């Protein structure tokens, strides 16, 4: 099948590459000429395990190509995916200017039946909006369908998520479009994972509902962690006690420094705004967002409490900057709030991360000191703050670490270390909800 994907960012690049790897002829379209040229040369703009190798293989086998020429890509394609950014505006509502621009371009170059697929996370009603723009731009000369096909990709595991999905959600209003999309996704659901066909608006809402439910679980556990600290309980015991309930389960039931990334913060805000537009107040989601914003300050607050509010002259080592492991994504990363709070209190901050250093530098500039090696960052530190649980931070040499630090204090933002072991080794340990 001939496919065009508009937007060579995270979602578009992963989706287009995976479609190409299943035998389709895929053209990725982007307005950024330098990005297109870099992709042609095999330079990937994001860090995602396995993606670079997959791109290079499919380019070499001539199933995957990159261009700025939208007209050629549209006319060649049967299915056109819209995977451009939908950044939040000041009130949290999704900005659809890039979606609108692509829809207009598609309409201006429509030369026959096409299935136009909203892959970006977009508010309910966007398919209707795209349909109207395409119809106006094309003058109604050619038939087309607009489909909602939300993505459910976890950064750091996106290739597996796409190739082996839990489910594929397809919102379509015509049998013709449903048949095309079912055929396209057939290679990915051979293990009997479901393709869920539904109306367009339900598909659009499903993406937001899924992310908001997961964000709710995170904020709920962070609230329980706060309560555990006040009551003298242990959040890890509580987590096991409720997670073994088959109605609840363990996924997304870990306390931490708050959620970040490109999906949860944006989607929670967008759903709150969507509800407000129809006169409904999403109280639970507003609370989820409020708890998360407060949680991002917890590690720095713990550090301030430990050092009597006097952080001037203190050196803090921060391990892990990306919002989660196996990505270089710094969008809404809790580490940024932690570092900003420490700097505002007069502390000196050493930072390190396996992949996110360059992106962090764009945000923090030269206000912190960057280290390529985690032990080098800990030299002379009054405390170590673990923010992102990369594998290389899980089992460090604590004897070496203790010898490098000015004082053996650890703030464990992910509860990955054992308090008893560390305290026996001479460390002072502070976790979340412990």
C-alpha cells in the first residue's frame, strides 16, 4: 500500500518506519528541509531504541523515503496520515494550526479517493474539522474519508508498541475506510490482538481517556505516598497490598517525582478544556494535574528540609534528566523542576543522563555542570538525587559512591534502592512515601 505520513517527528517517524517495515511504500513529509535531509542521511532527530536501525534498513530497501514535496506524496498515496504536532496553547487547549495546514494541503492536491487519518492526538471533533477543510480546499471534486487512529506508543518502547499493539483503535464512518484500515493493520494483529472499530468521536476520546486514566493512577499513588509519610506507613507495602487486587493491578502504580513527557500533561489539560467547552467541570482531572504539579517539587523540598533550608554552598548531584528512561525527551520532565528549585535555593547542581544531556542544555544552559559519567557527577556532592531510573543507575557501586561524595545522602525519587542495605552501608536514605 502507498502511504504518506505528514510529520517526521516522534509519532510520524515511528509509524511510517513500522509501516514500511511491513512492506508498504511510505513517504514521510516534513516542512523542515534540514530534518528531511538529515533523515535521508540516516540521522535520527530523537532517541528511541531500535529506530535508527529500522529507518536505515527500510531506506536502503527503498520502502521508506523523506520529502518536503507534499503534492507528490499526496497524489501517490492511498492512505495519508496526519502526525503533526498539536502543542497546548496558553489555556491548555490543543493548537490545531498544523493539522489545519496539512488538511488544506491535502485538499488542494486531492486527485482521487484517499483515506485521511488523524494520527496526532487531537480534540474530539477534529475529524469533522479536517473533513470540512479538505472538502473546501478540494472543491468537492473527489471522494475521501477521514479516520481517527490514535497512537498508543510509550517512549522507549515505541517499536514494540507499534509492531505488537495491545489493540488498534479505528474510528471511521464508512465501510470503505474501515476495510482499508483493517487491511493496513492486519500484519500487526496476527496474534489475535483486536482491531476496535468505532465511531470517529469515540476513537478521538479514547486516546485522551487512556492517558488521563494512567495519569490518574500516578497522581493517586503520589498522594498515597504523601499520606504514608505523614502517617508513618510504607508506600511500597501499600502498593503491593492494592496492586495484588485483580481489579487494580500493578502497572502505573509506582510513586515518584511526577509524570512528564509529551502526552500525559498535554492530554490532561486538553481534556479539561474540551469538557469546559461543553459546560462540564472535570474535577478529578483538575486534581490529577494539581497533584502532579506539586509532586515535581517534592524532591527539592525534601532536600531543603534535610539541610535546614540552607542550600547555598551545597552541591547536589542529579542522576537522570529525561522524563523517563530510554528517551531523550525533556518535555515536562520532573528533573527540570527539581533542578530549578535547587538553583533558586542557591545550590550548585551537577547533572548527568545517558541520552538527554543535549536537550537539557537547551533548557538549563550553563547554570548547571554537565557530566558524561555518573560517578564523576557525584564527586564532592552533599547529596545524590535520583530522578530518572535508567538501568545504569539501578545497581551502582555504593562503596565507590560513598567515597566520592562529601556526605552520603541519597534522595531516591523512584524508590529503586533498598533503604536497609544503604543504611547498613553508611548512607542516609530518603525515598518517596517511605
